[in-house]
C-alpha cells in the first residue's frame, strides 16, 4: 500500500454567478489529498496519513476519501479547523491564498499517530505540510525514521510565499529530497529549491546520493524521468480540453506511482532496476491521467473507467 502523508484542505474555486458577478465553491483539495484520491480512483492500494478536522469540511474530505476507497487507519481527526485555500485562475499556474494557522493539518504530529505497518510499501510526503512546524518537523522525523524500511517518495510542490523563513524552508526541502527514493518536482519547484541548477544536474546529484527515480514535470512541455541506471525518458504532454490545471501535477505523480504499483515495480529493489521501457509506460500513463485531470474543474482526478473511455490502451501498458 502507498501511504500519502500531508495536506488535506478545502479549495474555494471561483465561479460566475447566474445573476452576474462571481463567487466561490468549496471542493476537496491539497496536494496530498489530491494524490491519494487519484491513486484510489485509479484502483491503487492507498491510505492517507495526517490531520483531518472534526468540522464539516473535514467530513467532506473523509467522504471523498471513502468514495475513492482510501484507507484512513493512519489519519487523525483533530479539534482544529480545516485549512482553506482560495484559488485564482488565469495565469500559467493557479495562485492560492491559504488560511492555515490554526488548522488540523498544520497541528498534526507523530504523537498518537499509528506506526506504519508491514502492508505499507511506499510513504509519500509533500506540499504545504513541509513549511511550518509542528507538522513540517513531524514529516521530516517520519521520513528519517522510515529510511531503508520502504520506498520514500516526495513532491515538494513548493509554496515559498507562505514561508516565514524561506531559507529554512528551502533547506528542509533539499534535506528531504536527499532522503527520498523517488523525487517528483516541477521546474518551478527546482528554481526555488536550487536556483540556477537545471533539471539534469539536480537529478544527477540526487541519483548519485539515494534517489532511484527523479520525475520532473514541465507543464505543457511534458515530463522527464531520470533513472538510477542512467536512463532518461521524456514524454510530451497529452492534448486536453483544458478547463484548468489545478491538481495536474498531483495527478501526474499519482498516475506514475499507481502504474508502478500495479505493474509490480514499486518496491525498493525494483525501482533501482527500472528499465527505460517500463519507466516510459508508467510516465505515458501518468501523462494521460494528468491530461484528464485538466479537463475537470478544480482538483477532480479521473476514475479508472475514464481512462478506458478516453481511449487509453490499458492492456498494453499495465
């Protein structure tokens, strides 16, 4: 099972009102919530770990997780508010205004959280839970404790505008990526984390340390996977009837991890020996999942049945 540890929040998406003007509608969001939801909808074995509020927004998140078949044994309900994020669309990437200081996600710690069981093959962390303590410290301690026990995956999904100490945040992200077996990030993430360092150089550095796979998303230009064996695999972005790009990067890593899990390649010994061909199949599937996510409003990753309806030949890939 893949356990995704991190943020689960409510995005408020802009909408036009029938009577004129605009408003917002609440939908489930947060990078880690999106990734767990996508893996569950794609038929992967997945659980969520982190703080979920006891308020009615927390109930919305729990309902979405349940509908996607996500295991919640590692989630903790807490008497704090749900993080709220207001979204502005229209640029190259969505912009967010977060309301997070007293949230359940931000106050989650390892104290009282169940230890990961033997059924967990992969631990994934990322996003806004890596910015502020206590949750950022809890995620880093968890990652340190799980090194060598299971596959560690990270998607920083950087939000430097939220950090009170951007340099400390940058250093934390680089430490965590140095512990990970799978590193997924965008070119924008890399510009913040390692200014002036290109994707190839960054990937070589991580692969020479601990990482076995580095996945770099390049938005409309597609994505690239760098492998421990020296392979480099690129795939273009798939054509899509784009509604917005909210959650597209989350859908990409979710599709990649799901494909590796379902093809039997998501184990510590397997990812170290992943061939270019098997990596390409996983990345092509991930690109397909991401393109379908862009055709939905907000973070609404596709279900497995949508993959087939969209004409993807699953039989030749998984």
